[in-house]
């Protein structure tokens, strides 16, 4: 495993990616460090890994992309247009974290507009990932708030939850009324709970 990063190309990187969920903690750490050190050349393989069958590999690959930083932004934006819905979910989350981490990348407006567009993704994976990303940005832009509020009526419960959580993080008082309605009327208890938590969070921010 130690030599894999030195090879640095497709087969070596794929082997490193498969080690991201290795039972041996040392091997996992080596794989993570090597992929992070490879940096930009590893980005395509890591984006592909966000669609891996293994949930741990998907999450760790996303974390590595975020750690690599600004070089991943354009490839991740391209991934949002890809066919794999699970990759769109993780790509959106990564972009939200990167925008928070590198706000002066020069691509902020493009990222925000792309995330707003993905709130209308055909798959709930795409919509849910976009709402999580926007919540991580925690920006009060009117266009974002307006787009997020529509997500409270999404047909998918996960999207309604992630939307409520995002609105709670942002803390815009405009969300209080629709969130209160959702907390009382949604058919799913987990959605109602998320909405109630968001209401309390916004109220606390308003009081401060």
C-alpha cells in the first residue's frame, strides 16, 4: 500500500480507494494520506468513488476531495451534470463545504447558481445534496432562501428534512412561518421534528 501513491495512476489510485474502508486503521490512514498527497491527478478517481457501492468509501472520497481544495471545484461542478444521482448528492455536499472553505475562489456565484439549479434535480439525491450544501454555506441570499422554501413541499421526506435543517442553519426569519406549518402538519414524524428544531434554531438566532 505504501508504494501505491508513488505510482499515482489509475490502477494504483483505484487500489488506494478500495483501501479507504480497510479494516486495518493504519492502512486506511495510509490510503487517505496518499490520495490527498496525489492531489489533482486523483480527482477523477475520487469523484468516481463517490458513486462506489460502499458508503464509507463514498464519504471518505468526498472528504478527501474537500481537503484537496480549490482544484476540485470545476470537476465537481461537472459531476453535478452526471448521470449518477448518488455522485450528484456527494458532489453538491462537497461544493458547499468548499465554498465555505474557499469563499474567494472566484467561482462562488457559479457554485451558488448551480446549487440552486440542482434544487430542481429529477432525483431526490440531487435535491437533497443541494439543500445540505446550501445549508453549509449559510448565506442569506434572497434567491437561495426563496429556492429553499419550495423544498419544504418536496414529495420526498428526506429532502423536506434537509431543507428544514438548511433553513435552520441559515436562520432567516422568513422561514419561520412555513417551518411552523411543516412542524405541525407534515405526515412524517421525522420531518416534523426537523422542522421544530429549525424553528427553535431560528428563534434563538433572532433573539440574539
